[in-house]
């Protein structure tokens, strides 16, 4: 049996926030060491109890044996950045998004265009770690014109991975050395209730998208990506634009994009 000491950032993570409606501690899933504790992986569905703090999983294989351990190189594990977006607190994501009411909020207008981005200031390792965030409200519409993004840009600027919600659907795409790519999604439909939580996981050279209603995690996409996730800048982005192919996109109502509980668990005030 291999014994390892819990990294100090995990202790800080578990103490960071007494509750965000979802009990799924990262130490039960990935701890930045490349070793999973029987949590998510493969095609498993993982269920967590917010009342008891228990986690059960079916036959997932997790990230063990895949990517090199996060935290042993230049960049800290992606899961080590915790933010509850409290007003007056440290702003880990800097840009035009505003910390309002314990959320990072991006307000998009009903006319014109606006690209609003708030970015973490240092790169993080996602190769064997994860990003989990609650999205109480995404900016989206039944037609193109409103977009919600999580964008991961390689530290050297050579590649980018993007998670998009637009037209009430998810998309995963990117660019590696000037070559575009996409990751297939088994179920691309976006619903604000069943997909209130988003998780992006790095697993042995693959990227995995999970969503949750706050009780059950469902794997939505898994695929190899032709770029390293060892060091990426994370950006939370909202976009309002006019699509020339869809004239009605010029008249979409204003939308708000709200992020909460970034790698935080328990009850965020």
C-alpha cells in the first residue's frame, strides 16, 4: 500500500467554505497527485449526499497511471485555487467580471457587442487535477448571440482549450499549434438545473466534462486533446455578439452570467 501525506492545499480547500450545496470533496476524487480515491472516472456516475457528506461511485477508473502528478512541477494543481467570490475578498480572477453577492457576475447588454473576461493571474496544472464551479446562471439563448466560456490557455501561449455554452448546448474545442480541434460530447444539451455544476478534469492526456444537479455527477464528454494541460491560465468569459447569419441575434435580451463556489464546497454566504 502506498501512503502519502495530504498536501497542505487540500486542507485549505476543505476549510475554505462550509457549504456550496454539493458534498463532493476533492480528496475523494483527485488530490493533485495523479491518484484517485475511487471517485469519478471512466464512464462512471458518482453520487454525493449533501446531508451526509458521503460519496459513492460505480466502475470509474479515474486518473491513476495517466498524466504526471500535478504539484510536482512548476504549476500548482488546478483544484488548489479556491474562490467564493466574496466582496472585499481577494480577487483571484481579474478583469471586467464583478464580485457581487458572493458570485462572479458578468452582465451582457441587449444591444451591441461585449467580450467580458476575468482571468486567473498564474497558470495551474490540470493534467491530473480538475476545475469545479457552480454556474447559477449561464448567458445563453435559443439562438446564437450569447456565450458562456471557460477558457484554458497554455502558459506559453501555444494552445488553448475552450468549454462553451451557447444556444442551450455545450461545446468543447481548442487550438494546438494553430490547428483547431474538437472533443465530442455525448449529451450536449444544457439545462440550468441538471447542469448547475460544471467540472473539467484532466485525465491521462484526456479532458473530461462532468455536470451535476447538485446530487449526481454525469460524465458528458471525454476525449484526448493534442496539447499539454500541465500549465494553463483559466479565464471565465461572457460574450454578447451579433451573428450575421441570424439577424434576430441583434435583438436578444440582456443576460447575466454568474459563477460561484470555484473549487469550494459547503455553504457559500
